[in-house]
C-alpha cells in the first residue's frame, strides 16, 4: 500500500517570525523585534526538529522551506545549523528542495552566497511591485531598483529563483499592470507568484477599509480583467499557471507548496507553524504556539513549543484535501478523495457545474476550468455537502 508521503511528498516548514517592519496588508505571524537572541533561537529550532523526528523518521524528506516573517534576516550560521541537523536525521530525496524566502531590503551578494553554502538551493523573493509609489503604499522598505537588483543577484547565485508580485492594487489600471508584469518577465525568472491584493481582517489595510480610508481599490470586474490578462501574458511567455496564483516553467514548480496542495505530509516548526501528517492510520494536525516569546519559553519549560495535537476525522481530511487540490491545474484525485469520504461532494451538482463549463472530469480527476478558477470559492460552495 502506498503511504501518503509517498503519494504526495513529505516536507518541513521552518517559520522565522521576525521582520524589519510590518506590512499593512500582511496577516502572517510576523513581528518586529530589535533584540533577538540568535543562539537561543537556533537551539530551540534544533530541539523542536529533533522532537518531531520520531513520528516521521521512516519518511523520505523532499523539501525544506524557510518562511516568515523574513527568513533572509536569519544568520547564515543558524540556517546552516538547521539544515545540517535535518540532514543528520532524515533520508532525503535525490532532488531535495531547500527554499528560503527573502526580501530585497535584507539581502546582498555575500549573504546569498552564505545561504547557498549552508544548503539553500531555491530562493523566493518578496518583490510585490516594481513601482515605487505602490511599494510605499504597501509598506515595503525597498524600491523598484532594489527589487530588480535582488532578483538579478539571486539569479547569479541560485539556479532556482522565484518572486512575488501583488496586483489589483489601489489606483492601478490594467495598463499599469500589463506594463509592470512584462517588465518583471524581462528579468527571466522560472517561477512567479502573482497574487490579487486581498484585504484581510486584523491588518492595517483591513482597519482602514472598514472606515473608508482605503480608496482606489479596483472593482470586481476590473480585478477579473486583470486576472484574465495575467493568464494570457504568462502563457505567452511560457510560464503557465499550475496553481491559482502560481506560474512556472514546466518542472520548476514549488515542490514544497505542491505538498500542501496535494495533501501530503509536512511538519511545521517555529511560532504559529502548522503541520499535517499521518502517524499510522491517523492524520494529525499540529500548530505551534503563535507568540515568539511563548514558543521559545515553552520549549525551555515543557520541552516543546506545540499546542495540543488534533486528530482529523476522515471528513475533515477530505475537506482539507479538496479545498487545497482544487487550486491546482492538475485538479483533485477523485479516487483518493473517495477513499477519505464518499459523502463530501454534492454529486447531484456535478453535472450542472460541468454544463456551466466551470469543472471537468478527466482520468478520475476533477479539474476547475479556466472559467471556473476565478470563482473557485463559489464552485467549491456548490460542490461541498
């Protein structure tokens, strides 16, 4: 019998919770701190990794992902210590992917070279925009020139480089976005993550929007047009969509994120990090203490930084898998979904959704069509019982 990690991969996520500043749109677990005891943090990561090895020791590790926060603020010796420790514990795939998220304001040639020597082989850069005014609105500490330099520097050192852009921003026209996207493509990357700006509760932008202090946001129609234009431009430049917000040359997809979207096994280490993995027949859901100080002190006091573990029911497993896999161009494996919960999907609605042209069934997979992807949440609400 094929185990889940063999079906969809096994990875480690390492969360570094610190940033130089907090962006107004960000709802991630990130904090600004000027006083970090790097020795204590390194020791805590190594301890937590060791404690999480026992339940997944037989699995072959496919990916490691340093996310945040801003992991490019981590000392290279901390990253090297973590990677060395991980490699001493797990057998790894022949194409182990080790990704580090970076911000243009916190990287340079020497820093990147140190990360590569430590074992990092893929970098994901939070560019967000190439427009200086937009970067200021988004609370970024870099300008467009810094962003271009960061991407070019990364490409001179690493074979695999990705960067993010945010569109459907305040006062942005479709022509503005077309020009910016084409400029970004001229940098020649092999992977890009393109996100529509979303206004989340609990963020500065969310608070401003509630009192009418966030003018110039695009209409739904304009946002939809920007999405359509994005697909056309990316296809024409041989970076097709493989997930609703991610584009790559074939073979250059983020292997770590594919583990999430395919319902694979992963361990989350660091403040607020989530994990999902099978231990025997049971799929466990873990989350670490969200506060950096609590996570750190909890490791000292009780030996780990985790909150109580949850055992997922089969229907919860199925729901998580459907919600994640529906985002992929390859779609949902219906055979695997049915092995979890036959009753999750409203089968009576499938025919109507096919007739509307928003989904198709092919080779035992349910796939959202280009027409269905922009209305993913609406399609899922019609599918889920």
